[in-house]
C-alpha cells in the first residue's frame, strides 16, 4: 500500500494518522484491495453491504434507478473518495444504489465492524478512525442536500450554473476540470444532453464561461450567479 499512501492521506477516514502508521492500521482493519475493469460493477442496488470502499485509482459512479428502470447518476467518485459509508451504518445494510467503475480501477475495502470496534491490540488509531467516520457521514448528508437542491431547480441554465458554482467552490478556483463527460453530466443534472450542450454554447457566447472538453473556466462569476435569481 506504500504506492497509495499519498492517495489515502487525502481520504478523510485517515485524517490525523501519519503515513508511516497506515500500513499497520490497514492490517489491523482487515482491509484488502480488488481490481475492476472498465464498466464493471462493484455492487448493485439491493445487495447487502458490509464494507466501505475507497477509490485508490480510476473512477466510479453512483447510480440510482427508479421503479421504471430509468437511470440517474447521483455522484462521481475519484481517487481517495469513499463510498458505502452511509449504507453500512443502517440496520439492514441494503444498498439503494449501484456502484460502477468508469475505467480500470483499484478499490480498497474495509469491513465496517473493524472500524467501529476496537481491536484486541487496543490500537490508538481506532478512536481517530471513529471520529473521522462521523465527519464523513456529516459531509455525506451535506452533499446529498446539495444534490437535492440541484434537482429541484427547474431551468436548464439554473442547473448548469449551480453545478459549476459548486465545482468552483469545491476546487477553490475559477478554472477547473470536471469528472463527468457530457452524457454523464446530463444524467447527473437529469436533463437532455442536446439541450444542455446548446445552453452551454449560449453561455460561452455570452462570455459567462469558457470550456474545452472537461475543462471549464468561469469568466463572470456575477453573471453565473445571476442565472440562479
């Protein structure tokens, strides 16, 4: 795991834990890694989940399907990001979502029971891990609320503006790369890809923003904010 120490150090679950202690901690937690091919599924909605996962390399997406079978992308996962933490904390631990990798990926899995219970060695790491887990669950709740607010917006330009403003805030920059391609972004925003691309082109012509493939630059933060009023 030495090759992934820099990735794990960015994961909130290991906040406050020195890199030199990671290997001992991961052994104590009974962690293991698994490789996935592009478009392979990690688990499906309806599966019982007893592990949390952390992306070490590659990309993945969280997918939700309604009763009619229509798919909606809930979130995108990049290296150091965690998933399954909200599921394993429930009584039944049944996943309401599906996880699929978007490219060849390596994922670290940790049994949830090993996180919440102290080991026989009484490692000091466990107290820090439990505290970090509470922070992650709180952040997950905040992220879900942000997603709900995004979906309640009715206008195409409103949704695009809200998404890009949130990305700029997260990355603390007016220039940034986004994870999803155009098809995935349309699914994430729950809009038509054609209409979304048309609206992006209009916003570019109006010098509100500029973009090339997955790179975006906000040219006028004021104009982008006005899209939400």
